[in-house]
């Protein structure tokens, strides 16, 4: 990402930029920075293509067109799938026919580094990964957002805030803006403000559900599941996140067997907040590796039962939670 900032600062722009990764906030931010640097407000020399149904021929025609009363033409392409599946016609055009006046910025959630198109973007331009940021980076970022608004928050309260928001930067920015607006002229944002305003993400609600299951509190875990359904959350989304929690607990156990004993080290290795890693360390010991593997297999079975119509989604999840939040799970 620093390379893109340097290119813009030094007015040494490349003709191809690929922004890829699951952090949409960063992809959007750098997309806009590049747009401003290449064409500014010149909409006549800007073409935008979005989605997997992008017409490659039309895109290439636009890229061949010379800019109108300007030095540059910019083509923005978003979520096309070209860098995941490959696109030979576009690859050949970029390699052999791209006019010097045309610049392209691709923004893709997924990209395969093995594809020739990906390699071409890296060799003729810049391929920059926009992945989830670690806890330290997010903490500094939120502190800067607050400072710009004339506010601050203690390190402890910032950590608590991020424990509720998760690591999605779009969500963090929205929740930070809520806190800034709510506190008005008050310079310090407190834990009480965070508790009052911040919405827990689905992944964190499921994390709490798993925590409750691990403690053997079956009735409470089922009540939490019903709350999720009342919020119109997808059964598949909930099941996927439950499976992810079990998978991370298994991985945490493996790291501990390899000598990792510190929640900060495990958090960094798994790219999760240290306070989350600490809870995984506790829960994976309570479940035990064998039972965790069984729980992960049960998630796959529940998914298959729902998709094939053998079992109603609510019932499948209730049975899963009942089996793996028994007192047996809390003492192993």
C-alpha cells in the first residue's frame, strides 16, 4: 500500500493497479485515491465496470479509446472475477495493446496469484493486497479518527470497543462515527458510551454463543440462537461461523502444542485480537481436541442435512448446540 501512496505522491503512476483482498474499506479508499490522481473530477475520461458479467470486449474498446481533451483515461473494474478465474482476451490486450494514455484500476475481493493475469498486473503495475488489519493497526487507526474529531479514548476502552466491532474497517468506521456524534462536545469517549451505542457483529454474537456452549449452559445457548433468528440472521451464516469458531479452537490447540503459550503470539499467528485468542485457549482445553473435531464434523453434517432438506434449519442448529453444550463439553 505504501508503494501506491509513493506513486501518487511522486506522480509516478503505473498503468495497472490491482487492489485485492477482503477488506473492502481499504480497496475503496485506494481506488478513490487512484481515481483522483489519474483523472480527478474528469468524468468524461472515466469508465466504470462492475460485477461478474462485465463485457470484456466493451471494456477493451473503452481502454483503446484515446482521452478527450486530457492526458489520461481511467478504467475502473470492480468484482469482475478476472483475477480469480483468468481472462485471456484481457490478458493479451494488457500485454500487447494497452495505449500509454489508458490506466486501469481493478478492485477484486478474490485473486489467484498463480494466474497469468495476476502476474501481469504485478509486473506491469502494482498488485496490492487489502487484507484484514491486525489489532495494533486498527487501534492506531481508530485513535487517529477520534483525534481528528477532537476526541480520545483510553487504550483499555479502545480494546473493548474493537472486541465488539470485529475487524471489518467499514463497520469500525461506522461505529466510531456513531460515538463521535453521540458524545458531541465531550472530548473523552468512555466505556459506558461504547456499551450504549456499539452494535455487536454477528461473528461476535456467535463467538459468545460458542463461549456459552463451552460453559455447558445449554438453555442460555439455545436462547441466544433464538435471538439470532429473531434478527433475521441466516441459518447458513450462523452455522458457518460456528464451524469457524471450532476450527480456530482446534488451530489454537495445535499452536499451544507447538509451544505457543501467550495469547498475543497466538492472536498474531491467527490474525485475531489477543483477547479472542485468550478465550480460544481456555475453551479448547475445556472441549478437548477429539470433541472439537467431532463438533466440526457435526457442523458439516448439519449443513448437508439442511441443504438436502432432510432437516429444518432451526432444528439442525438446535440439535448441534444441545449436543455440544452439554456439561460433558464443559469439563473435558
